[in-house]
C-alpha cells in the first residue's frame, strides 16, 4: 500500500484528510453573553495590534543589503514614534508583537511599550517560517524569544502571534508547552474561541486575525518582484471602518493588525488616525490589548 506521504491529496483515505483538517480546529466560542458582554457595558471590543518586524523578514531570508536593512529600520526610527503618539492621543492601548532579534537590536523598545500601557507579546525569534522547522527547532526559538522579552520587560508574555501567521503542525504543542494563554495567528472566526487539538480542548484562547484586517497584503512593496501596493490607503481605511461598524452592530470584536514600517508612513498613518476618530465617535467602545481581551473571555473556558 502506498504511504500517504507519497500520495496525491485526491488519493488520501478519509482518515488521512480528516486528520489534517482536525489537527487544529476552532472549539467553543468565547464571546461573553450579552447584554453585559464587555467591561463598562461597552458595545464593542477594539483590539489593535502592531507586528514590529523591521529588519527580520529580510534577515530570515538572508537578504542583508543596506537597502533592505534601511527599509526595516524606518519602522523603528520614523514610524513607531508617530504611532505611539497617535495611540496616546486616542487613548488606545494596543498589543505589540516583536521578534526577539528586533528586541535585541533596541533593548529599550519593549519596555517602552509597557511604560505607555501597551502589551508586549511574542512574534518569533527572527520572523522564522514555522512550517520549515522541526518541533524541536520551533520550541527552542520561541523559548528563546520568551526569555529575551521577559528579561527586557520583567513580565513574561502571555500571548503569541506566529511570524507571518505561519502555524505549523507543531505550533499548537509548542504554544501549550510554553504556557501561553492565547494565540493570535488563526482565522476560523471573527471573535475569540478555544483551540482544539485533534478534538480535545486545550484551554488556549484564539484571538483571530484576517488578511483583510492587515496592512501588509495591500501596502507592501518589493522592487524585484511583482509585489506592489494595489490599493490607496484611504480605500483600505474604508474597509477597516466597515469591519468596525459590522463588529459594533453585533457587539463583537474588531481586531486589526498593522506594521510600523508599513502603516507608519505619513500618507498612511492618516488612515489610522481617521479610523480611530471614527471609532471614538461611537459610544460604548472598549479599547483593549489582546492580553486583556483574552483575560476577559477566559471565564468562558469553564462553560
């Protein structure tokens, strides 16, 4: 009999294809019951996040030209100060996911996030691709990343976002072994849910992401490839407003992922400013970090 690894997917038996589908699945919804769903009887939860990748996606791929390094450095040098000032102005606590190599390049960055009321969370070692790693390699790199951020901030991160949302066959086991309370890398819902491991409950909260709520897919630029910004920033901003409005209408979660070296440019940051103005024009908005959102929905795990 031909081994499943040598077969085409259309040749797999039900045990094989079902095993792939059910390896990591969405369990029970953790959306709290209405009407007192969010703190202060807020109507909607808004969870903004920033992946402070900077130089690491290029370093990961061995692309070390000064031009590549400068493009990443822009996020730390120019984009981030503007973003932090904007978040202060709109009183918008946010979550910052930072690769350990970026934290080592500027040891004062992660503590600065905490000082301003934001969350620091894990985003890999060097923005590695998890699906190219063994379980042991993935565990080692993420463990080292946890150690770096803990040493710099004095606080052990409770959340993880895998680099590029690259969730491998081993990632859930790594997340379990390292004791994370939540992950924010998967896309099975609009609102938080519990992760299942082959049908078994894990007690790990998923705060789902989505490419349409991410600045990178539409605003990135790669001069030697076909990757080009294909949407005006203000048009992207309208999509995000529509996503917020829909979450507000049903009393759910509006989650957003951005990158300082992408959204931090002046002609793009006006979009985030306009979005926050739109959000703050509504009554009953709970602006929260992903960690605080996870803590708020965690009692639902006991249901």
